[in-house]
């Protein structure tokens, strides 16, 4: 039993698994009113919404496009306590069929696979604040498009990239930032990657057999491939700020240590790289990364950023 939550929930992981199953697998959409606060703010890389109506409308819209979508939990990495609030970093793998019309265009009837990570602040049986990153590029590619093309379609429909400011989390919640151990080590690594890539020695950090799940549904195998991804991503950005917003490690008996880090990089698209020739446009990258450590080396990673949202920022009409 977990303090402040219904007696049926043995711990926060159990709570997250059960309510996700009820809302998505059971299609109990009205349960959103039960498990989300009326003023819950949700940030994605391209939008900010407040209130349960937006969560319900978004869920219905998604199910209209992908009516058989499933949310299969790959991992849930937890921080916090009942005295302040918990945070669950929930990595989800979704198989689904593109069977309905909507923001992804005419139904392709293709089977789609995509990941999402949702960071949810939870207290007293309720989700009160959320950050969510979905691999929209993976969906775009599998329906026969690509992230740049989809971004342009969404811009044409909306008239430009407009994103409100995310309201502050409730005052009783303090984001967990670990100061030592594997979570701190990984957060420091990310900071170095964005600020001084050329000084990174991958062999001191990554296992030789590193396997990383990358945006666009891609994978990197081995140190060279993952460092090529980092160079292409960070090399595009003339960095103005990099911030780790949340970091935690969960030790697990008989299993690798699991780490979750939410991070945000801001700057100017000043160099060629992952996003083509430099545009000089302001750029923000919101990312959530899950990592597994074994023998003090990273052996697995899952990187969630939204390349469609990034292309929207770069292609949006100038004001």
C-alpha cells in the first residue's frame, strides 16, 4: 500500500501500470477525470495543455487514428515520496495500426511501432503534472512520410509553431536531481556531450556492446554509432543553455541499474548536422533518456526526442 493512494495499489509502479491499462487497454477514457487533477499541466516538445479536457481530447484523437493502439510498459523508473510527490518515468512501446484519418493524414493501414516516455508527478492517487515525449519521427517514417514532411504539414495546418510556457509544477513537488552515483554520472555526461563533445572519451563511459534506441525508430550498436548520433545532434546546435530537469537511479537486484534523466537544450540552429544546413533559428530540444548501467558502463539507452517538433521550429514562418 502506498500512502495517499487507493488501497488496491501496492506501490507507484503498480499504480501507473494499472491506470494506464484501464485508460488505454480498457478504453476507460472517463478514468482520466479520476486519475488526473483538474489543473494538470502536460508538456510535449510541441505543446502545453492544462486540464483534463485536453488529456481526454488528445486520447480520443489518438484512438481515432490508431484504434488498436496498445501501451506496453518497458520500464517505470521512480523517484520522490508521498511527503512531497512521486515522479514515474514510464517508458512505453506501442504497436498500432494507422487506420483512421487525423493529424497523420489519410490512413495508410500500416502497422506502426513507436516509443513514448511520460514523466508524471503523482500524489494522492492523482497525476498533477506531466512531461511527455513521443517518437513522432518513427510514426512519420512508418506511414510513408518523414519527420520534415510531417512537420511542414502540421505547420501548414496551424499557421506556425506556437508553444505556450509550461506552468510551474505544484509547490510541494521538488524535482529529484541526484548528486552522486550513476544518475549523476549520466547527467554529467549529457552536459559534457552538449558543451564539449570533442573531449568525450566514449570508452570510459559506454560498454563496447552498447545498444541505443534512437529517434526515428533507429538503433545504434557499438560506441562508434552512438557517438555519431550525438555528434550529429549536438553539432547542429550553437548552445545557449543545457539543463538536467530530473535524474534518478533505481538499483535492482539481479538487474542493471536503471537511470532516468529529463533534459532540455536550447540554442541556435547554427551548424549543419542532423537537421540539415543551419537556419539560424532558435531551437529547443526536450529529451527524456532511460539508461541501464552494468559494471559502471552504459549497456543500454533509450533516447526520446521529437524530431517532428524540432523541424517545426526550424521550418515555422518567420515572425
